[in-house]
């Protein structure tokens, strides 16, 4: 549901999936965000990266949630088609996301930001 909501640009649906005290951490900056901070980032993604698709998805259920590897493909405002491979380790309690650890190669950030 998380990835479908992001693809659809449905930030409210993402918010509903997060536990109120969820932590979202990215290896590229080492910063842990709360849900509202992360939703600001996701809104930027929705506003700036069109045709978002999570492809080549490999997901494994774990005792505490799931791990997903994927390639995010999108179109930047300059019209260039880009892709960023990533891996997320997601903890889920009572159907709500309590933690995401997102790993991607920092060299790929320029593909997102231009």
C-alpha cells in the first residue's frame, strides 16, 4: 500500500500508514525523520518526479515487517527519465509503519534532484 500510494501521489494515504511516532531514516544523510517531515519530502517527490513507478520489486516478509528492493523509475521536470535502485527495511506494528531504513547509493541522488 505504501508504494502504491506514493506512485499515485496520495500523501494522505501514506500518512495513514505511518504510526504517529514512526521514524524514517535515510543512509544518504543519516537523519531520522518523523512522519510529518518525511511527508514534506514525499510531497516534493510527487510535485517534481512524474510517472513514478516502483519496478523490479523484490519483497521479503520478516518477523517485524518486510524488506523491499526495487528500482524507482520516474521523469524529472526537465523531461529526463531516471532510475534509482534502493532497499528499504520496514518495521510494521498492528498494520502501521513504525520505522523505515532506506538505503540507496548517494551518487544516485543527483538523478532525483537534477
